[in-house]
């Protein structure tokens, strides 16, 4: 594990992560470019998300830990976003009565969107010809750098199998990605 190892007794008792949460991000980052983050930092953030999920699943998630963890991951997302250009202003919601063979943006917010994935489309692994990641790159004119970041699932908050159709949450920014991950892992969003 990276620099922010957490004692097992703290994880088991539901009060995991005081050191990581009090120390904040390694190297504090105002304006720090995304490439300045090393793998351990992203691994630590993913570990923290896993701890949130485990504590929530066990019914032992303390509100103080959840609030502080949310602050830390949103700060990390903001730092990662700072190295990229701003997102375009968007405030439209596309409403279609019938879903066709192409993906459809159902809700489009400034930093996230809800996308309908038709059956036969893959999220981002490049094993099929129909790729949601490619669709979104074209839609965004490549303005959402997280779409190229495989270490953070290219901004996709979750997946659906290729033969399955349904709604997918997508983050357009790192901050939105971590915000949505905390909500998912603490049971505030249910798949």
C-alpha cells in the first residue's frame, strides 16, 4: 500500500483513515498539475473509497469520517481538474421518448451527465466497436480530460455489461468523479 497505510484495527472499528484525513493530500496541491500526482496518491484515494464502502456496508460508517473523506476526495478532484482547461457551460436536458441504437444523454449537467447505454455498447475497454468513451469524446470535443484517464475508469462511475442497456453516470471532471464515487460507496446512490 502507498504512503497512507491505515491500521487494520481502525478500519475494523469504523474510524479508519484519521492520518490520511488529517494530513490531507500528499504535497497539497493548489495548481499542482495532474501529472505531479503519483500512483500512490490515486491508489490511496481509491483505498479511501473502498474503506468508505466497507464501513457503510457494515453499518459502521461514522458521519465525521464520511464528511472528511468527502472533503479530501473532492479536494483531490479539484486539484486534478486544475491542471486542465475549464469545462464548457452546459445546462440542457435531452428528452427522447424512444431509445434507439445510439447512446442518449438523458441529463447533462456542467460537471456530470446521465447517459443511456444501449445494448451492444461497451463502456471503455475497446473490446467491441461501439464504445461509450469514443461517443463521449466526440460529444465533448475532447474537453473532458478524465475521459482519457483509465486509472479513474475514464470518468465512468459504474459499468453495465455489453449486452445490457441502462443508465450510466459519467463524470466530466475529477471533482465530480470523486463526489459521485463517495455517494455511491456510502449508499447515497443505489445502482
